[in-house]
C-alpha cells in the first residue's frame, strides 16, 4: 500500500440532512419500526380502503376465507378452552374478591371483541390470577369487599375501564415501546413472586379459614394463617390436598406426554364437577366445607351505570387500571408473539394493544373485569390445534350456554376445590429453570428477576414490579453512562484491527494508540470517556516508556458510535485539546452518518480538521507513518 | 482472495472470562474509570502511605513545595475574590431569607476546609444564588422566616449538614456518575430560569416593597409586584437603576477588554461602599430606602446546638439538602474541571465531592450555609492569577478581619444596592448564545434546556430541574430502546463495507443482505431489532423481486455491539428461526468480546453454528459466494 494521499478512501462530507428529514426518520424508527402501512403504498384508493379495514379489523380479512375445514379445529380448541375457562373464571373471581359469576361473565363478552379486533390466531382470552389479586389489593386499600360489595364491584369495573382506556391509547399512540421495558427477567420474577403469594393465600380456602388479611406479602399472610389456627378445618384440608394431588398428577402426565395436554386441560373442570357432586351428596356445607353459593342464570347484565368516578375513590381504580394494563399487555403480547414466532407469523404489538384495550373497555360495560391472553389458556388453545380467533368465539358461545342453563349447578362448588385449582395453576408459573438459567448466564438479569420475586413476595406486587423495572432501567442507563472502550491492535499477517483483549495476538503500531469507542457519546458518559481515554494514554505511556517510544497519534475508531449529543461533541474537542497539550494528535476514523452530521453542524469538524478524519484505520495509520517518517528525516 | 476456508480469519473462541473477572472489570469501569490509585501501584509501603495522605489531603502535597513566589499571586487573587465575597455573601444571604452576617460567615470557614481537602487550584469557595433561593423556597414551605427566624435558621443549617453528608457519601461511594446525569443543557436552562426568577424577585428590593410572595414562579412574583403597586418607592428604584447601570457597565468593560476583569470584580464592593456612604450621609432610611441593619462584630459562633432533627420539619431540610447537594456539586465540579482543562490538569470528581461535602458539614457546625465553587468567583480567581488553593485561605483571612473589625460598617448597606448586585450577577447567567447554539445544532438538547428554563421559571426550581433531567434520561433510554441499524454496501473499487445511506455509491452483493446493528441488544429493544430486521428483509425482497434474485444470506455485523443481555441472545436465536423459515441463513460477523462470551455461556453459539460466525464481512461474503456457486452447479 502506498503512502500517497490519493489512494486513501474519501470520507463523505455531504451536506447534513435537514432537521425535518432526521426528525421524520427518528419518529418513524421510534413509533413505526415495523412500518405497518407498507402494504398500503402504491395501491389504488378503493383497494387501500379495503386494506385499512382489514388492518384495523382483522376479522374482515380472515372470515371471508374461513372454511368448515378450519372450523372443525377451532370448535375442538374452543370447547377445550371453555372447559378451562369455567373453573378458572370462578376461581380468579374469588381471588379478586368479587362474585364468582363475574368470572364467568368475563369469559363471554371479551373473547367476542377480541375475535373481531385481535390479530393473534392463538391467543385465548381470559382472566389472570396476578391481575385479579393486584386489583383486589389496590381497591381494598380504599374499600373493603366485605363491607361494601356494590361499591367495591363498581370500582373493579371502573379499574377495568381505565385499564382498557390505557391499553387502547398506548396502542393508538404507538407506545408499545413502554411495554418493552418490562423485560423477560422482570416478568419471570414477578410471576414467580405472585405465584408464591397466591399459593399462600389459597391456604385460606384450603384450611377453610373465615378471617384473613388483605395484605398480600408473605409475612402478613403467614401470620394471618397461624394466628387463626383455631379455625383450621381438617376436612377441608384433606379434600383440598386430594384435589391438588390429582391436578398436579395431570400436569405431570402432560409434561411426560405432551400429546396428553387435554388431560391437564380438562382436569380443573373435572375437579369442579367432582367437587360439586361431592358437596351436593355429602351436604358438605354442614361438614364445615364452604361452597361458592348461589349463582343466578342469565347472561351479562349491563354495568355502565355502575362505573364510579367519585373523586373520593377514583385514585384506587386509576392505580389498579394503569398497573394491570401494563402487566396484562406485557403478558398478552409476549404470549401472542411467542406462539406467532413458532408458526413464523408476525404480531403487531400496537394493534394487539388496541384489541386488548377495546375488549376491556367493552368488558367493563358488560359486567366483566380485566381480561388478557393468559399463558396457560393460550397454550392449551394452541395445543388443541386452533387455527383462527374463531376458537374464542366458540369458547364464548359455550360460556353463554353455561350462563343461560348451567350456572346454578356450579353453586355447589366447594371453595377448597377452587383453591386447589388456583394453587396448581400457580405452582406451574414458578419457573425455576429460567431463574437458574439467568443465574448461570447473566447475573444482572438474575438480580432483576430476584428483585421482582422478593419485592412481590415480601413487600407488595406493585412495589416489587417497580423496583425490578427500576433496576432494569438502571442497567440500561449504566450502559449509556459507561460505554465500552477498547484498544485495537493489528492481527498479525492481516490488515485487521481488533480488540487486543479479545485477540491477544494483536499488536499495536509504535507511536500510535488506536481506541475503539462505544456508543453513544452522551452527556451522561462524557466525563467517563475523557477520563478513560486519558487513562489509556497513561497506561500506554508507562508501557512505551520501557520500550522508549512516545505516543504521537491517538486514533479514535468511531465506527460503532451511532449517536452523539452536544456535550459529546464538546468532549471530543476537549479530548483533542488535552492530548494536543501532551504532544499527541487526535485522529477520527470512520465517523457514522449521525456523528459526522453533528460534527459538521457544530462546525467542530473544522476544529478537528478534515485532514484528520479517515475512513479506515489503515488509511489513518498510513498517514501517521508517512508523517512520522517525514519528521524523522 | 481465494475461497478456501483456510485463508479466513479465525474468530477467537477462548473460554469466557469468569464471573469474578468480569464483575471486577465492570465495577472498576463504573466506579474507578480514572484509576485514581494507579500511582500507588508498585510502591513501597512507606511511600504508599505518604501518597495516600497526599491523595486524600491534597494540601500535604502542595504546601511543602509552596514558595513566596507563588504566594504573591495567591495574595492578589485572594484579596480580589474577598472583595467579591463580601457583597455577594450579604446579597445571597438576603436571597435565602437569613441574616446577612451568615453570608459573611459562610466565606470564612468553608474556604479553609476546601484549601485542605480540595484538589482544584482555581476553585473559589462561596455561596450561590440558585441554591440560596432553593433552600429558602423549600424551607419556607414548612416554616416562615418572618414568623420564626430561629427555627428557620436552624433548618437552613440542618439542610446544609444534609447537603454535606450527601456530597461526602456520594464521593466516598464514588457515585460521581449521578452528577454526570445533570447535562450541560439542563444546567444552562436551569441557570437561565433561576436567573429570571431571581431578577424578578429583586424587584422587591429595587422597588422597596414590604409585602411579597414566598413562591418563586414568574406568575406569582409578577402578581405580587403589581398587586403591591402602592408600596412602590421611586427613590429606591432610581438608586437601584443607577447601581445596576454601573455594574452592567463594568461587565461590559470586562467583556471588551478581558484584562480589565478586576474592574467588574471590585464593582460590587464599590457599589456597597458607595451605597453605605450614601445611606449614611443622606439618612436614607428616612427617605424610604431600606438598609441591611445591625451587623455584629466577631467570627462564626458554633451552630452545632442549632441543628434540628425534629420529625415535624425534617422533610424540608432533607429535600433542600439533597437537591442543593446535587446542584452545587454539578456546578462546583463542572467549573473546577473546565478550568483544569484549560491548564491541562486533571480533577478527580469524586475527591472533589468529598472536599465540597466536608466543607458543608463543617460549615453547618460553624453558622455557615451551603457553599460550593460558584462560576463567577472562580473565574475571577482564575483571571486574578491564583496558583493554588492558598487564594481561598487569603480570602478566608480577609473575611475574618472583616468580621472582626469592619462588619458594623456594612450595616448601612441599602437593600437596593444588594438587589442591583444580585440582578447584575444574574443577568450574566442567562446564556442566550448557548441556547441558540443548542437550537441550531441539537433540537433534543434544546428541548431539555427549555424544559429546565420554563419549568424553573413557571413552576418551581425543583420540578423544573426534575422534568429536565427526566427528559434527558428519556433520551438516553430512547437510545437504548431504538439502536440504529443500517444496511452496508461495498464501496466500489475497495474492500470496504459502509452504510449505504452515508455512502450512496456503495452497492450490495446479490443474494446477501448485510446489516450493521447498533449497540446494545437489551430487553428494551429486542422486539424493535427483530421487527426492524424483518422489515429490512421485506424491503430488500421488494427491491430484489424486480431484479429477480432472492436473499439467501443475512449477515449481521456485530462489531458495534458491546453488550447483550439474555433477552437479546434469545432474540438473535428467534431472528435466526424467523429468517430460516424464509430460506435465509443468518451469519454473524465480528462479535465483540462481551457478546461472544454471552453467546458461548448460553450455548447459543452452538445453535447459531460456529461455521456461521466470521471475523470480517469479506470472509463471510466469500463463504456465501462459495456456497452460492456450489449450489448453482
């Protein structure tokens, strides 16, 4: 390679893009990364209208193509998830301290709405344990369910409305980005913690306790259980344990033979039916085994008149609504996505938010409380071979028939069998393997997970969640505050320059220090980058001193830096001034588009000198060697 | 270049570093980026002890070498800053609603402490307007200075103690990183907003008002001024305007001829002296011009017994202490650093925090309130030619003499001349040029600046500051949530691959899509990266379709990625699965140390296949072409 400047590659100093152009590009990347409207481009107007309708109301896309062949699959899947929906509906409603019938209502209207607006083919709609408990814990702070059930219930519906509104607006504003900040590690820890506290709470039902605490943390719950030792009922406990063993056994069967998933899917229904029969024939209520009690026939009544915006209480439903909106979105979208990936389809997160939001808004008008796409039910739906959202419609029709004709039969359900169903479901949510995997592979992720787990189980659900999200944010901010810098060296017999720590054989050029800076250069890391570069120079000096040659050039490889702010630009100039005082020239290599534009807009490029900016490390080193040779002569 | 695999460069699959090693490296980068103890390495024990002392008590390093030659410079600088300290001390104490004498006390003890522990040679210690007002605004929320001065004063000392404790602990815990999150843009906006509200507040003194508001926002202050129109005193206003014009004129002189900096440095002292003489001879108090009133002789009394930890009030001093601690650290360290850079010296931010913290802790024991290194005084000190922290000692001695002998003379100082001094100082803090520069070069930085400015001037100082810091954090988080990805192309006649947007001449290879991913791959951007890559493939497909060749290889250039978490690793595998279903092979190029280690620890490297990881794009493309050719045959 020659040292003549003509063979060097040219850095492109095109005029920086206008503010409008970059703003548009940035907004698109931030809010429309998946470019959802790409299919509408270059289409005639009529066609475009059709595509818009298909985009916003997915049912209009798949229903016309729907065939009886597909329906056979969806019918089977729909009946399977309905058999899961009935026991779970009743159980989780008890967890939210609301009448069990609300749980059944909640599996009727929302699935219909989702079938119209939802884009996932596998998501099965239903209530979830964590959100049920969270709603109860938040609203109990203001109103006790035992003291004033009508008011409590109206606040639950209001919380559902708020959750729906939050979800819909997040979707419309394309703020799916917010849900992305709930990481897998947080969700794993949160689910585990929630499972623990919900299991412990079920000891109330298992032991037939009448008095209990409204707190959710482990310490309060254990204290409540042991302080009420006199209320313990052995009959109840025995029945509960038998049910639990049965449910866990079916889960064990499913894990051994995944094809037998339906065994564990219908097990809760079997538990309920056996429980009802047992309670009916043994007059269980006289043997200290509590039952659900009266369930009236009929489909969902309207609940619009129940929505309560009284300023005295409004803070509780708002808080419950916002937190559960985020959690249920995170769960619903994550699950929809993971099954879509298996089938290699794509889910638009923001569109899903709108669908989930609408189903909660309409749900709150029709005596339903918060629903989303729970993991267990969606997995069953998927395994049962569902092909479209029609399986939700089938489930919905099954629920309607149940509500119209069968509801009173479930009034004999013993509470203890509900507790067994919940406990069994929760035991499956504690993901030991995932936690162990995190521990083995990424200690920081493990800490985030454990913060959620212990925060939820020892303090409260919302605080645990926030601590964990906070820790994850700190990790992201730490990344920005401490970008990696490394020294590059030449890998022998090649023209490659790589991290000398990663490729120990790589060696430097005498008199030249090459550093690769990490992205971004922002206000938060400017001091760090300056100090770190000065330290590299110091370290290199103490190395060189023994060898007897001084650093004359500092090459900063900027190829990895995608963003820089004003403080960052000032810092580059400061570094230049600092090293210049030590007799070292600063050279920039391969600045990326955003960085070069910022350097040009601030006119810093003139301070640095365009002749000190190169496109490749080789060119820069060539130039340095050339000039070193000249000064030697 | 041949296609034989032997000529390809090898990726280094060395065993990942142990958790201990990486943890130690990360902790060092996070908390000790400047490696402050490097000088102690390889030293004998006795020498090390000496160096430790010199490190923690810098005076022990420079005092033994101190000479009369240096002292001449420091004496001059010390007297100059003392002449600024007296008027500023009295003025800012009025701003904090505390007796003026406290302002003088605060320029006696803290400079002595700083001279012992501080490492900056140019920093001049003193009180600052913004923190004075912030302390007053926060403590007035609990106790009114007019109603209960002793209690108010005790809370001010307590706030100072808390500020000192916060600062010292931040320094000891090496949490200088927190102060880095106050960006230049935030500080510019905050200073501007504070200057506006302080100027408006001085209209009270200028117009000789007796009734005023304790709120600091522009609207409340303007309302207070115009509602009390009957109290306006024209005599006071005339005197004030004359002083203000004089002070602004000296500032103008300094800006024109920087060598005449001393004119503007002693102008406040001249204003005070002229004001005193004028008030004394014209019996100003009888002409409706208010004076400072009695100032007693004697140096700082102890204030340990005044520290007040009464739980009723404790929240106010804690809040004031924490916020002012951060602001005064940001100001003190930034200023120390900028002058150190001019002289090409280095300042250890964490050590400075300890020094500033100690000076506030001891200050709070000796009737001083919050001090730091204000910009104006430090600039004067620097310009007056100070050589070491001895100039602070000289200032301190001047203040002692003033307190012992001259204090009563200042009791005739008219309040209006204090207002003129404060207004003049504040007008200099509004940095129009900087704001304009931000507007021109970085709109986001400009928004951060304006948020601080309008937040402070229209809402309150603490809320304005927090909003601005929040916005800056959102920018940092947005960076993490939306890392730039770009398509690389081959620059004709070279072996270089660069961003096709930046180098429009660069063209792709048929059948191969090369993407450079931005750093980091974290939970917050996993969905984005997946969707974005699928969109690149879609876009490329619609381009290729017209040309008639399909993508067969997806090359991900990871050279810019320095960090990846577990969710990120899972996402890479998901992407692989997604593109594989489309018949595309995923190839990784140049994974950096941290990324490769994570891939190896999670065993994902085996899923990806080591044969699909290359060290350079060229190697990867060679391999792709080779395999394309084979499949063609």
